């Protein structure tokens, strides 16, 4: 089995976390997430090098200058990013690296020589996605609209043929089987 990284993307609420958790549970030694770098403070129980690589803002900016990141972003004053090295570290363990990143991240990975495979997880429709997000009860009206807007853009981008496969998550068992078939087909 080759160790080409697999990029899984799709809007918030499409079911990525649920499906990936299940995959990691079924194949505990086969896959790995890359460990991201962040400038935020560790939360209680978080381990440096396991949950995140905790770095200073200066260190992070130095890595940006060195083009060390596949993708990085700034959220509420903190930086987060995935380095090429973090992805290679997973491959060195003999595991397939899975990257769960957004549309910008997908575009960035396409500009690297990581030779990744791309999977897009789509909700059946924007209406159903809206119901799922509302059902979580964690979104304000404003953040809900932002997520719906981002989801529409991601679903449009997916139609452009940027991914190797699109899975429509209208039935969890079916979606999981399709995810597994794609990920294990190497």
C-alpha cells in the first residue's frame, strides 16, 4: 500500500468527523492525522507534539517565510498550520496521512509535491445541511449563514472536478462504505 496522503474536505456538517472517527477506530494502526502547528496556548491535557506542535508567533512566522506550510490560517488571533514535515512524519510511521482541510487548503496542497488523493464529502443538499447545523444548536444565526455560504462555495468548487471522488452523505452506512472503498483502494 502506498502512503500517498488523502485530503478529505467538505463543509462543516457534512459528517467528516463522524466518518473519520469511525475509520480510525476500525483501522487504528493504518492511518494518522498530521499534527498541526499552532501559536495558541495548550489547553489542559493537551500534549505538545501529539495534539499540536505549540510554537511562538515568531517561530510560526519563520516557518511561513521558509514555505514550510502546506496551508496555514489565522483564527481569533492565533495561527494554525500544517507543515509538509508533519505529513511526512505520518508516512515515516508507515501510515497513510489523512488531512481534513477546507477548500483553501485543498488548493494549497495541489501546489505541493505531496501527490495527494482528494475526497470531497458533500451533504445531500444545502437545505439538509442547514437542518443539520441548526440541529446542533451551537450556531448563532450569523455563524450559520457564514457556514452555509462557505458550504455553497465548497460544493461549487467540488463540481469543478478538483477531487478524485465526491461522496454524498445521505446515508451514513453507505457513505462510510464509499469512504472506506476510496481510502483502501490504493
